[in-house]
C-alpha cells in the first residue's frame, strides 16, 4: 500500500479492509484478520502492516496481497493499540 489514496482499517467484526478513494470510494479488499474485534492497524515502510485484536493475537500482513499473516498470541494486546517504539 504505497498509495496515499488508499485507506487501511480494521473493524469490530475482525476484518482488515483496504479502501480506495479514487475508485468511487470502493472497497478493494477485505479479509478476516481476527476472530473478534480488531483494535488497531499500523503500517511499516516495508509494505507490511500489523493488526492487534481482542482474540489476543498480533498479526503481520503482506500489503501486496493481504496474504496469510504471521501471528503470535499476546494476552497484553487485548484492548490496546500498537505503539511504535
């Protein structure tokens, strides 16, 4: 996602959505990111994004195709936001 006209966001149902404002406000992609509410999403400069959900997982996504992420369980991520250190 190297385009400033695209918006990446998470939902209360656990989805990770990619929205493009240039394409008549079209939803470009949607994947089930978490088994419950997805609390936060952050992007990196390496075409990756990180999501945190109430299912106590943090997932790393490839933004080229929103492919199956790496994931790890972290009980501290419930209700928290991802913070860049």
